C-alpha cells in the first residue's frame, strides 16, 4: 500500500488531529522533498458553504484531506514516505508533525 493510501485510510483520525492542533497551514513532504510549503487549510464552515455549489465535493475537512492526498498521489505515485506537518507563521516557522506514512521494505514485511 502506498503512503498516500495509508494516509487516506486514516482520514477521519487525521481530520480529528488537525482539528485539535488547529494549524493554519499544512506542509507536505514526500521522500524528503517539500511538495507543498504552505497549503492553506480551509475552515469547515467554508468547506460546507463551498460544497453547496454544483461540482464541489469536499463538504468536510476529512473529505478535503482525502481530495488533496489523492491529488498528490496522482502526481507522485512512487514516493516511499509522506509526512504531513502543521505550519504556523514565524521566523523560523513553527512545524509540528501530524502524520507520517511509509512503504515497508520487503525484509521488514516478515519481521
């Protein structure tokens, strides 16, 4: 299972953690490369209002996270590790880990 799929299956828990931490932005790192420096987190009220329009399909934070992760999975399907970090403004910015998923190496599978 890809790290993207692992995070997608954890979407309810991820959304709960993001709600509790309340970071204004997310940083997405895959295999040590920053894919998003500061992905702005929409409020749940904004997501609900936006979903009322035809063609918009992310009425919740959980659905929004799944949508973003699936988008990134399409662009970078071969990554071995993905990390989501909460990001707060500052100099230097404050970063706190939210979740990390990685592909197990073959020798780890049987261990």
